[in-house]
């Protein structure tokens, strides 16, 4: 908890998640800012507490927009868990789609990290063409040397004796890992296919 100034930005840290008990503190911080406020929300439901089902926070954002005139800008890093898997995952999907729908209805501007989210957002009521795609910045070069990439691929195939290389770059955490397991299971598991997992926690995920 507490607040500090970091690189010219006043940072208010919220301890204990973003549940209703934290709203008064957040409201007090907002009251210290005169004029119309802009609430920029990096929307990732799994980071909002209550096991990814914090619908109350979505309602609070709607309340701020409707009754306080705050301008909500929602940057959808994720939208909602898909309707798949066991019943508890489907309950999560229902809750997160409800949350995203409330935020969509409350936001004056919507941004998305990838075009893959556009159909999901449109199904929640956003008009086609009103969402701006703002990809997550990265220090990975946008252009690569195709000869260098082919040389690396050939070396890996030669070292493993495989004919096909399937690569994935990610963090291997939470629900993403569960979906990745299902995806990898769809590939033939034999000596001709080699999987290359790149990114944080990749090695530990292999043994989990």
C-alpha cells in the first residue's frame, strides 16, 4: 500500500486487490484530481482479483463513468476465458464475459493488443471499426534475417534428427499453459516432430 513518485508519476498502490473494500481509497485518490478524469484500464481479468471473476470492479468502473463523468479507456490485454473445458472453466468464462461486457458498455475508447480480440469484443457490443489495435511493445525486432532464421532452424533439426519443428514463445503460466497443453497434444508425438519452447518458465513448465 501507499503512494510514491516514480519518474514524475504519482503512484498509488492498492493493497489487497481491487475489491469493494478498496473503492473508498481509490475514490479519494481520484477526488484529488480536479476536472474530468481519464481512467486508463489495462484490462486483464486474471490480474483483478477474486480468481479472475471480479465483476464488482467492472461495475465500479461503470459507476465512475455514469455518475462521476470519468472517461474510461479500456486497453484489452485479454478479453475473457473461452467457453471450453470443465464446468469451473465455463463458469469463469461466463463471469469474465459479463465483466468485459460491462467495461465495453462503460468505455469511451477501447484498445486491443491484437486483432485476434476484435471478434470477441464485437460479440460484446462494440461496433466494428471502433476498436484501435495497439500491440504490446516489444524489443524483439519486427524484421529478421530469413537466412539466419533458416540456418537456426536447420541446425535445430539436424541436432534433434526431427523433420518438423514446432516453436512457441510465451510465459507458460496459468490458463495459457493449460490451453497450450491441449494444443500440443494435437500434434503427432513421434521422432519426426520436435517442440521448441522459448520464454520464461519454459524449462520448469516442461517438468510440471
